[in-house]
C-alpha cells in the first residue's frame, strides 16, 4: 500500500508538470496577448519598458522555468517564513499579478476563506442529505419515495446552477426578502446577530450547490446500495436472524460506502469549478470571482497560477480517492 | 405437438430497443418534450416571422415598445431594446441546441477514436490512456474560460463574430469532453476482443481496418449512443454557463444562456425574462437526460425483453 502511494505520488509529478506546461503554453501562445492591450498612444520605448517590467520579453521557456521555480520553490519558502517568522525567501522574486502588482499567492490566500466556507459547507450538507436519501431509495426501490428522489435528482443535475441560483434570488430575496442576494465578504462573525447574518447570506449559495452535489451523490449511493442488497451475504445475514436494521445499516451500508467515499473525494475538486458560477451569481468574493476577474483583465500570472492550483487539487484528490479505495476495500490491493 | 404458427416473426434489434424504450414512461415523455422543443426552434421561426434582432429605427417608437409585458403582438413581451422575446427565444434555442449537437459530435468522434484505438491496439493503450488521464486532470471550466477569452477576438476577426465564436465554443467543448466516452468505449472494445467472433474474423485474415469498422464499431454503438445523449446535455449546460459568465457569444447574438445573462440585470422588474430561457435550458437538459436514461435501459440486453 505504501509503495503504491509512493509510486502514485511520483507519477503525479510528471502529470502536474505536463499540465502546468499545457496551461502555460495555452495562455502564452494565444493571439490575444495582454501586450496588445497597451494603448497605441503609448510611445514605443515606454511600451518596451512596460513589457520588460512585466517580464514578458523573455523567451517562453525562461518564463516557464521561472514560473515553476516561483511556484514550487519561492512560494513554499514564503509560506514557511510566514509560519515560523524566518527569512529564507528574502529578496526572492514572487509571482506577481499584473493587475494589482501584489503577489498572486497573497491575493489567493485572502480569497480562499470565502470559497472554502461556501463550497465546503455546501459539500458537507450535500453529502449529509444524499447518503440517507440514497439508502432509503435503494431499500424501497420503485416506491414513491424512490420515484420522487429520482425525479428530484434528475432536476438537480439537469437544471444549471446559475438558473437555480437566479430563481432562488427571485423568490427569496426579491419577492420574500428573507435573504440578501449579495454575499457580504467584509462581515465579521463576532456575536450571535452577525452569525445569523452570515448564515442568512450563506443560505442561498449553499442551497444551490448542496442540491447539485446531493443529487449526484444520492444516485451513486442508491446504485451502490442496490448492488450490495442483491448479494448473497445479505441473504445469509437475514437467514441468521439479524434484524433488518443491522443488515441494512451495518452490513450493506458499510460495503456500499466504499465506492461512494471515492466518488465524494473525486467530486471535491470539481465543485471548485462549479463554484465559479455560483460565486458569480451571488457575488461571492472568492476564488472563482478572482479567476473571472483575472481572465477579463488578461492577468496572465494570476490565471496560470489559479488554473494550476485547480489542477493540483484534481490530481491530489484523484490520488486520495485511489488510496482510500485500497484502504477501505481489502479485496483491492495494488501491490 | 408443436404448433409452428406461434413462432413470431424475427424482429430486428432496433425494433426490440424501441419497444423497450417505450416502456420507460419518463423517457417517452422526455422524447416528446425534446421533439417539441426542436420543432419550436426550427419550425417556429417560419410561423412567427418576427426578426429577433429588429430594433425599431424610430427612436420614439423603440422607447415605446421597450420592456413590454406579454401581449398579442409580443407573446413573451419585449426586451430593453424593444426586441421580440419569442423570436429571440427561438433564435437562441437554435444556437444552443446546435452547439450541443455539434460539440457532442466532436467529443463522440474523438472519444470513439481514442477508445477504439486504445482498446484495439495494445501498443497504443498505455500512452492513449495516460493522455486521457491527463485530460481528466485538467481543470476544464477555467481552461474553457481561458480559451474563450484568448481566442474569441482573433477568431471573430478572422471568420466573423458569429461563426468564429460558434466554432471556438463548439471546438473547445468537444475537445474537453471526450474522455468519458473514450474510457467506456475502450472497456467495451477490450471485452469484445476476447469474443469468439473476433477470433474467427481474425483467423480468416481480416485486416485491422475492416475488423474495427465491421466487427468492433457496430458492437459498441450502444454505449456510444448513451454517452452521446448525455453529451448533448452537458454541452448545452457548458455553453450556457460560458454565456452566463459573459464569455460566450457576443451580446447581439442570442443564445438561451446569453438571454438569461441579459435578463439577470432586470430581474427585479421583469423576472419572466430570466425564467423563459432558464426553463428552456432546464427542460432541454432534463429531457435529454431522461432520454439517455431510457436509452441505457433499452440498449441493455440484460434488461430488454423482461
């Protein structure tokens, strides 16, 4: 198991390098480069200076290697410095945003909590809703509960999140006035009242994302339960006189959770992508909004770094899912 | 004594599939809805012949026909420039469904190509599957956004704003969504290769090309069809998401996603302008998903005939 994990970790390195190269080249070779966006009235020598200051005049492989060094060497050092108060990274050049002229990582760290609270709680709530629904739908297959669950799940992943979001805004903030339609990032939770405000402003984005996640996970849970309910060991357990509760919630549930846990792990990075849209709908000032802003402002370092972070998340959670699968299911051993 | 007259006439596979498909009530309803939606966007403009981009050149008239509620003249009302919403919904639907179909064709073509090659030629299996894994590890929505942002203007300049954006979006969605199909097809091909009829065909010296076209491909049609249906749904969602983020088609060129995006600014005064395109997108995707569900059951020989 350990050797498998180490092998997968080593394999992740070339994958990530390749992805970073793809992202870098895609952004760099594109004809609509930011250099063409400097106004034509700027005199040529000033234009050259601007390009030089952005570091955009170097050949592409130099910039790629520099970016790699900054991402994998300088930024971790900065992190260590900020934790231990040391000064390893002093005088080193960090990845700097072209839009705001401040280090990309600082901005990302600033935006991270908003995304994590909204996306994270939405995912947790989605899972908490989905698992019991999946269990009961499978246990009473083709009952009215199952039919209803299937229909709601179908709606959940057919109706795009931006439409559910807009409809929720329409009903709950325009017509009923219960929740604010815009997420206030500067709200600090200090007492009960501000906590309630925070809950109120999180209610709608979390509901949208949770519905979407729950509809997918409940489907997986249901089909996994159905697979296991038809197995021989279930009949054995019943024949031994186990109560129905023990059969379903102990024997079947534990076995059915194995694939679902990996699906849950695999879904974590994709929800960051989905959150881009939800953040835009509810004006949450998170990573997705940052990416959209950087894209519209042609802020290449920011776009490259953010996209690459999303890629790292995907690769990491793929790895976690694989390892989890092997750990949870003794029948699967990779070595 | 056996009575030979009760033996039924031989039925073709597709008749069987259709009769199984018909037992799935949701799928039949979905098929009806989908056909109606297609008729709405294709035949509709011939019946409702209002120009979707017509803005009254007379300024005073234009202001008077702005933001109209539904009436006999404008069944779905008008937008902030006095354009007829019904006509725009039809035009927008044409684009959205066309994007879904073409992007699906591209992704299915790529997925089948990669899947069959990887499954059939052992030497290519490793590299091609590594490539698929790499593509699966790419953050797709951010990359799509970046691609659209970077290539939209040059392509629009080269080929005109409409066809340029259309090609770009269709191509971008197709290139980033073939991986699931490739994996499924590869698995099927690997299983097929062990079957006797493949061995028989190989033993009479069938060349690889004919082997794939005559023996392998017809047998992987069912999974391809299912993933094609689901591919339409996800392509339509992706296109409208791009339009919704303002990185899709140009503003004067309606798609359902774009109409929704434009409507959000007026949500307080005219909520119906968000509801119509949103309902259209959701209905299309929902019906396509249900059709896919029914197809999956109908094409599965283990379920069929039960």
